[in-house]
């Protein structure tokens, strides 16, 4: 048992094939805790090592886990164009402070098919001069796609950076109808 009287449970993980490549999804009993882009074997192994170290418990591969079932269902539906938002319990334990505040605002306040500027998001959390810090928060997002950091763009209309790569960001924005699909 842990210090709260709950039975400890190892985080469960699975790799899901998507239109943007393999995504690693990991969940604890508190909710989805991590989404990792481009989860090839070496990327997956490094991510799981970091996750285990941060959570203090080695994640176990269990695609049929009840911890992951709803997250997998919703992510699959999102990529099929059947879902516009996520209604999942999220475990925010991998992020704290300002970064968590920004990501929570992003998750609740920037709907599917829309974008927000880094500076606009900084103003929404009461820190109007913190556009660069918002960029850092986006880069530290442990739950991309579900917490939609791909929807944050530069104020001049530029696409901005993205931890999953700019092509992945373009694909996600095209899926949501923000950008046109590439012609070829």
C-alpha cells in the first residue's frame, strides 16, 4: 500500500499505431500520464525508463489494461475524425507549477479546430509577458495530442515549434481542419 492507503499499481502502457506514427500511451490509476510521439523501440525504451524513474514504479506493457482502455478508444476515434475532444482522467504528476497551469488552460480552453498564440495563452493564465515560458511549457507537455499543444502557434501566423516535429504538428492541424491537407 502507498502512503494514502491505496494499493500500488504499476503504470500500464501500450503502443498504438496512428496516422502520425506509433504513439506510446501510459496510464496510472489516476489517469493517462504520458503520450510519446514516434514510439519506435529505442524511443519507447527511453521513454519508459524515464517514466519509471519519475513515477518510482516500472511501467508494464498491458494494452488490455482497464487503465488504458478508454484512452486507446478515444485516441483511435480522434484519428478517425470521430472525436473532437478527450474526456479522460489525466494524471498531472509529471508536470508542476506554471507549466501545469498553462497546460490545464490549453486542455480546457482551446477547442478542436482552433489555435491560440503563445502570448495569448500567457495572458489567459495571468502572465502576459510569458510567451517564451509558454513555449517551454508546450515542450514539456507529457500528454501531447490529448493536451493539444499542437494548437499553439506564433502570433504572426507561423506554425511555431513542436516536440513531435513540424510535420506531425501540420498533420494534427490538418486533421482538425486548421490547415489544408498537403496536395502531395
